[in-house]
DNA sequence: ATGGTCGGCAACCGA
C-alpha cells in the first residue's frame, strides 16, 4: 500500500502536476495540504475521472486539506476534537485498514507572534486527539506539512535558524512531544543520512541544486504500521515542474 | 543585508 503527501500550494494551480503524479505512481492514498479553495469550488471531477475518491475541507484563499484514495474512505472527519477545530487543517479517514490523519500545521509567522503560541498549542491539542482516538496497535499514519524540522539534519543550515518558527526550540519540543504518542518517522528510518529535504523556498534561486531545503513534511506511522513499512522516498519532480509547488511529494510503501 | 517568488485575489496577506 503506497501512501503519499504533498503540499500543493493551490490544488487548482497544481492539478496537472497531481494528475501526472497519480498516473505515474498509482498511490493508494494521497494527502494534500494548502488546497486554497472553498468546498463549493473544489475540483473533484478531474480527480474522480482519474479513478480516485476524494474528501476535502477548505476555505477561501488559505489552508485547506484533501485526501485522495483508490478505495472509498470511511470514518471521515475534519478538524481537531476541541475548539477552534481548524477543519481546513486536519482531515481523518480510514482507507482500507489504515487510519490516515492529514494535517497542515499552523506555520506560526514569527516566534513573537500570537500565531506561534497557537502553533505550539496546536501540537498539544493534536497529541490529545491521537491519545483519545487511537491505540498503539492501530494501523495509523500522521501525514502532512508539519511546518517543523525535527533535527539539525532536517535543515540545510541549522545554525542560521534558531529563531525560525520551523526550527525554534519551542516548535521542535512541541513536535517531539506529539510524536512521543508512539510515532515512527518512516522516511528517516529508511534514510538516516543528512541532505534529504521536502521543501525548497521559491525565493531561493536554484534551491534544489544547491541543497538549500528543509524537511518539514512527514509520514509518521504507529508502531504496528511502521513494522510493515518497506521503503520511503522524496520525489523532487513536483518541485522541478514548469509550475512547481515549493514542496516535494513524500511517499512510503507498506506491506499490507 | 531582512531580500527573493509564489497563489489568491483584487490590496496586500501568508508562506
């Protein structure tokens, strides 16, 4: 079973890239973040014509999540279990035997901004969401753009970014505490060496070739599911298209 | 040094 995640930075602008990726890789599930579209305007038809089911929750201009799957999704829900639910940032569904939680974690803007405190609290609320809904023996994936680099090797120049909202100690601690539910970072498990990134800023010229990136997108699996992971990879192609997203596609294969 | 480039959406905000 192939599961993938992609921050599209507008699903409507990225539809060609997404349809090509689906045709090339035939994933069983694809989590998308930053769809940037209201539900009434969501482009469901081209996705269904490609042979995929799709559930989504969006809003005008910002945020938005979608979950594509080859088999019909079950137990679909949007948002955290307390207020504010932030529905355009979290989508849960069961695809076959696997629970998938697709999140677009708040970026935080600046470490002194109230949105940064909100981001740190969001990880705590998400930990309670996992505690209340799932057991370690469940087959569970936490996927998405988590807007945080876990370790020094997950940023191209960690010494520059101690005060960046995606690398500041507070964000890394909050992420670590949430991950401590029991999640295994399946990409890192298969690729322990440095130099692997999922995001390359649009504003850095030739960022991919220069290796100026961040690893802020993840596929995190419950212990029971991580055991069944046979490989993981980052596909740079969606970052190198003529109209690229600033994110890559991250995928993992599970023996199910 | 505080940029640079995108997308949405109609002026700038968010990343």
